[in-house]
C-alpha cells in the first residue's frame, strides 16, 4: 500500500502591525506640519532686543555686532554665539544673554572700568578704560573728577595700555589726588612717567613701579608740604620751599 502523505503545516508568521506603522507615520507628519507652521509664524521670530549696561559703546554698534535683527528666527542664533560676537568689541568686558520665549532677547553688557581721561588733538574728551581702549565721552555722561588726565601721550603708545592696566589695580582712594600723568621716558627707565597732584606735588616714577609705590606717595602727600617725590629704585622727597632755619628758630634765640 502506498504510504499516505502527511501535508506539511505552514508556520504561523506574525502579522505585521500595519495599524501601528500608520499611526507612527501620521504622527510624524503631524509633527512636521506643526514645525513648519511654527517657523512660519510670528512666534518663532525675534520681536524685541533689549541692550543694557553700555556707557561708552553705542547701542547701535552693539546691535550691529550681535548680528541680531527683529524678525529673525528666535532659535537661529545661540546665546554663546551672541556673547562671542560682542566680546570682540574692545570696550566690552563681560556679556550675558537671556533669551525669553517668545521673541524677546535681553543683552546685558559690562564695559571695562574707566581709569583716566585724555584730550585728543581736536580737544574732545576721551575716556581711557582699564583695557587701554580710548573712547569718546558722550555729552550726557558726567566725568569722574577723581580720575587723572593723560596728556602728551601718542594715540597708539603701548605704554598707555600698560598704564591703564596699572591704574585699574590701584584702589580709587589712592589715585583721587593724581590730576595729570605725562610720559617722561629716559634711557634707564623707558616707562618713566611724571605725575602732578591736586595737592601740588610733582611725582617721578615708572609704570611698572606705580602699583607698589603708590602707598608711599600717599603717605608723603598726607604728612609733608608740596614738593618733588621720586619713586624709582630709591624713594626721595624734596620740598619745593626748603626749610628756613631762621623762621623755625624760637623767638629770642640765634640759629
């Protein structure tokens, strides 16, 4: 008898979940549609740019350097990118950027502190910042009378930047009496300067020694009569009007 053939059973293959795939595709399409609608709407645009803290740098210059414009994409530029652009301005020390959705960007700028002033060739008053940058003083800004005036300095003199850095390290109370600083280089001391004080002292020192010698300067000013103070390798003080032994002698006595 012929053997009966047993039919081979087919394996049950799991059916693909087509419904889940359809839902996933529709969801992705919905997200894409929402994204397109969002980036075309006004909510995705910059509606306001606020800049504060700047004193000498014009707001228009900061805005131009930031690369931002109202109507641009809010998410088109990161805060770190804006900070990097603004810090290329020599007067700017620090920058903070706060992006507030929807549409508002707050930029707070801090400039280097003012350490002195100078008059340019046209007679315009300029502020000298601790970075060595020289900027025009706007008419609306008052002048700090406790800051010295730099005179006879060349515009691109590298020693002026070093002087600015030195002045920035000295507390304000130790520089309030300094009224004028003039370059006075010599072969032995290329960075030598001459200073005049409001208390009528003449001071000779160097930029590199100024921060270390300024306390001695104030001690002499507070205790001695007007005179010439030299603060180089050695410190000396000579009064403009020498002591008169006859005037110092007691009445009825001979010198």
